[in-house]
C-alpha cells in the first residue's frame, strides 16, 4: 500500500464521513455493507480509517457471511486465540453479555490481541442487540497521546520494548461458556512507540489489558512508567464515545487506537459479532 498522511478534513467521493470529535471517530453514511464493495470504495475506506482511526456505520443488517466478506476487503482474517466463535465460522468471534455473565468483552483500555507477535491491524464489530441504556464504547487516539508527551518523555521511551502477554487475560476467561483453555497463549515483545505502516506517524503502543512490563527496567520503575502512560492515554481529550444502536458497526485501527467497552447495562443483554484483520509485526520509530 502507498503510504499516505492522515487528513481528517478530506472529502470522499463514495460516502460521507462526519467527524465525532476533532481527534478521533467518524460516522460513515451512504454505503450498504450487505453489498460487495468496489475497489475504489475500499481504498477510500482505508483512507478514512487512516484519517479517523475508527469508522462507525448505522443500520447495517449484515449476515455473518457478509461480515466476513466486508472484513476480507482489508486483508486476511485473524482467528482469536481464546474466544467463542460462530459455528462453522472460526473467524467470526461472538461478543455477548447478559444477566448470567460474570464479565463483558472489552472492559478496560486495550488494543485487540496485542500479545500476538503480529497483532491485528483492525477489528470490525457488528452489534445486533443493545441494552435500553448504556453499553457505549470509548475509543482513544494514540497518535495524539504520543504527541502530547514532553520531548524528554519521548526521548526516554525511544527504543524501549514492552511485553504483551495473553496468559493472564485469557486463562479461564471463557470457561463459563464451555470454552476449554489452550496449553498456552501468545506472548510478544513490541516497541513502546510504534510507527504506523500507513501514515508513518508515531503512536503509543502499550495497553492496560495486555502489557505487563517494560523490558530492561526494574519492576518498580516499569510499573511506575506504565502507570503514568496508562493514565495519560485515558485522558478524555484523546477520546470519542460511541452510542450503539441495533445493527451498528464500528471498524477501528488497532495500531493507532485503543478502546474500552463499558459494562454498565447489567442485567440487560448486548450481543454482536466481530471479525478481526491480520496485521504486521510492530516497528519502532
């Protein structure tokens, strides 16, 4: 792919992109995702994703097959290392919580499966059923979080690596749904500051869900620095908040954005499906 710089104000020929905030998020209108997309439309959606980091679509009553087809426009699909999936469709993850749930998917700030050696490029979540209130998802811009750091902090982070581990996240996580644990889960080292392969911009790439420690630092120093970064990245300035409606879709870039699903709707039900697009090994600045 040709590298392109983000331009949040650019117009698009095949759809309209309405910004949610100046820093992150755009609602896309004028597309029917039940239908195959022409190559120029797919390329414009790539540009829009680079510009806005997360794209939202309303009233898209897609089937699992159409969901898969939409995701494959952007690359080969990833298979989640732990989560339940649609029968016969291992690439389609089930997202569900109701009155029997002990937890909900996506609580806490994270980027999907960052413990993989080649973490996912993007995720596409289709929500079919929503609670009457609540169940919003927050998204945060990791370019903006990096840019807001002092020059001294940027210099301190340059060249540092962090360990991302799936063991403490996934072990026993889906036991109540009858999903057996695997012998092991992914674990990887990634740069704390990665360079986005599409835009060439630097962004923070540690997250509260998977990142356990910084390589080469004493445990106390690592914990203190990560604690600061986690608090910094969660500043409302970097965020947008999406209110789900039935058949809404969110398509986010896992390389430059983090998200946080809010479980404030118990005992009501929230149900959806997600496909995830394979990515590349993160590269530092």
